[in-house]
C-alpha cells in the first residue's frame, strides 16, 4: 500500500491540530462521499497496533488513501482533509497491508508528531470501547455503531451508548526538597522502577480529594494543597490521566496497599543519579515522567 507521503503533490499533515468535526458525525451522506474521496486519509490498526512508517522526517502514522475498505470510524479532519480509521483486529489483513510496520502505541507517543499521536490514540481508545461494548447493559441486545462510530445503539431497546473515559489522577507529592515515589507490584522487577502514585477517581469525588485519598491509601502520607499540571490520554484501555503536584503534610510512610511494594522520599540528587543508585523512573512518553521532570527543573 502506497502512503500519501510518497506523492509529491500531497503535503504531509504534520503539526496541525486535529479537528474532530463532531457535527459531521450526523451526516451519513457526507461520510459516504468523504470515505471514497481521494483526498481522504486512512489510519490502520490491527490487534491493538497501528500501521506506521519511517519517513525522511522521522516516524509517522501511515496515512493511506482510500483502499476499498469501509471505514470503522471517522476521526476528524487534518488540514481540512477527512481522516478515517479501520480496525482489522480479529480479521485478515488485505494483502496490500500484510507485512506492514505495526507497532504498539505506548512507546511511540513521544516519537510521533502531536497530530499523529492524537489520531492513533483516538482510534485505539474508540476501538477498545467498541470491543468491550458489543451488547446493551440494559437488555443484552446487540449494539450497532452509529454517528460515524462514535455511538452504539441497541437494536432491541433503542438505548444509545457513548464511549467512556475513566478519569485517573496521577500525582507527584513533595515535602520540602524531596518527592514521594512508589514501586508498583505491576512494574517489572528487573527495572527497579519508582514512579508517581496514581489511582482512579471514584463517583462523587472531586479530583483534589481523589489525589489526597489515593496517596493516603497507598502510603499513609497526608496531602494538603493540590495543583493541576497537565493531562494525557491513556487508552490502555480507556483512561485519561490527570496530572497533579501535591504538598505532603506528613512524612512517615505506611504501606497498607498490596499494590505498592515500596515507597520512599527521594531528593533531586537521588533521581538525577538514579543509575548509580540502581533504580529507574518512568519512560519519557508517560505523564509520570513529565511530573518528575517538572519538579527536577525547579531545583
């Protein structure tokens, strides 16, 4: 399959924001025309991996022209050009797409242009939702995609279902010149990795209280002031990570949560000299790393 980047007449849509153009999801006639328009772009996923390619400008999502496959999802527009997604999970790839470079997205997020990251993470999150929401939770009727893939309607009771995103807080707690990092039971032992604490927001809970509750539950440390830093979509399978810095009001660590194997207060010097001290911190693509790096730059 030939990428659009190989055509001299087609500019590469890099650095432009993704226009989700939600109003077009209710226009099936437009979608049908756009799906076959030679200016349209397609991204391809297979078994949770995205089709990418190396270009002279670096790694990119493979943005393909229409190739005779009905799209599963309308993602939006880039530089005014419609972008669709096709997911071949559970079915055979067309011969033209076999042997392509399919990669998981966790390790690619910092290597791809921002627009490409948005396209692929959106597609992955939506396909994860579709894979786990095939039947109506009210009557068990089959769900059929509507609104260009952004809604699923029950064929039996007519109930409309929309994608869900699970809000999760992730926070770096500091006290004086030290930061609190923990080691999850889910981390590979060989990495000896320490990271920021995190947890899901509960019903009826605001974000600041979720930060305080999770830190108390996991380490016994009391938290005072909480300030927002940044967010990161994390469709593995369906989270939005909301990053915070928090002020530690106590220092003693009491581990009562089996999810945390160890937690310690680290100085900036400790973190900067982590290799010599025999531990690691999260990879660059994670918001946990961004929270830590922001703290390191302060001193």
